[in-house]
C-alpha cells in the first residue's frame, strides 16, 4: 500500500461511490475497484460495504480514512514547505482561540499576520478551550490558545500570560453592602447565585474553592460566554471571568467587575501545538508573531495580565 492507494481510497470515501471517485481522479472504474480489493486483502479487513445506493465505509474504513488524511496532509505540508523555503513564507495556519482570548488578541494578531506575512492565510477558529484541545489532537488546528493543561503531556506549551479572574455583576444588582466594583473576598461568593461554564475556567475556579474551603452556589451551567454575560447583565446571576472577556460590556456600563481577593484567583494562558506534529514554516512564523503580539498587548494594558 502506498500514497497513491491512500489517495484513491480517500476519493472513494469522500464521494461514497466508486464510479464517481473513478471519474474524479481519472482512473478507470475496474482499475479503482481492483486497487480497493488489493488494499482490503493486504489489510485483512473490509473497508467499504457496497449497496445500490453507493459505498459505505465500514468501521475499519473510517479508521483508515483518518490515517490517510493525516498522512496525505503531512505530505502536502512537506511539499508546500520545501517549495517555500527559497522564497516568501506561504501557507495556511489554523489557529484555535477561546472567546475571551479572542476578544483581546484575534484582531491585532490577524492584522499583524497580514502585514508581516502577506502570503500566509491565518484561519482563526473560535471555541471553548476544552474543545480546542481536541482539535489539536485531531490536527484540525495547528496552533491554539488553551488555559488548562490537564492531561496534556502530548502538547508543547508556551506560557503566554497570567490573568486574574474577576467577579462579574450587573451594576444595579450588586449583591454586597459595599460599592459596586469593590474587591470581593472569595468566601463571600458562597452567598450569590453563580452562572459558570463547564470548561477549564470552571476547573480553575473549583480548584481554588476546594483549596480554600469555599462552596459556590452554581445555579446554572452554560458553555457560552456571550449568553452568560447577557444573563449577568440582566441580573439573572453572577459570573467569574478574566478581564478580557468582559471588557466590552464593562466599558458600556452593562457590567461591573471586581477583583477577587483572599485569595486572588489567577489562570495561565498557553500557546500550544502537538508534540508529534512538526509545525510548517508558516506555523512557526505565526507562533513567533503571537508571542510578540501578546507581549505588546500586555505592555500597553490592552490585555490585563502579567507576562512570565
């Protein structure tokens, strides 16, 4: 079995029809069927099931498709990088970024990449940090911002910045006797109704709670930052976020944030990629630009945090 066979099999898998696949890749249908039979004989498994409606991948076929895509993709990346070494940095870099980090850095990162790497296409994909970690695993993204490195020994991580976590409230629903925005002892959050996500941020908050004997009253779980902020702004509960996540609504006066003390809650922000995947030249260039952009944002106070 060689790369040609893998590409033939991918054509069958994507078209769900041997005749359509044969037409697409310019191979006679009998020849393509023979290639498929040889692959099945060599592997000792059935890869597709044929029916009047076309071909369906077996469980073994689905596994082979994942490997074939990865292998062929790595070859394409290799060829692209070899061709680019003698000239401009070129290529596409898929970048996974959580919503709160995106609010701080996605626009300046995109602008800087476009200015300094005009032949590189940055494809930024926004989602919760937990989902982004799985995208690194299955090679959906090349680089990513994540907060939680639990069970992530397979990731190469660079510590970008450490953020403090703030208590978030609607200005007219401030739940304490102090003035809105006054620092809040962590223990006092036991008395308010919290809305929290179920991602890495939640695990960080709960770790602090366990270590300091705090029992939070979580009344709602929601993995959607925009909706959590909207609920808090409507007075339907309270939240804990990094400053970057709420900067827009705080500036508009829809939310108020207060520093949490005793203890101060912090979380690290990491730039990661998979240890088993060699970053392309374009990927390495975007990695370097990301480090530069984050340091600049922090130094200018546009991303509240401290650089290690």
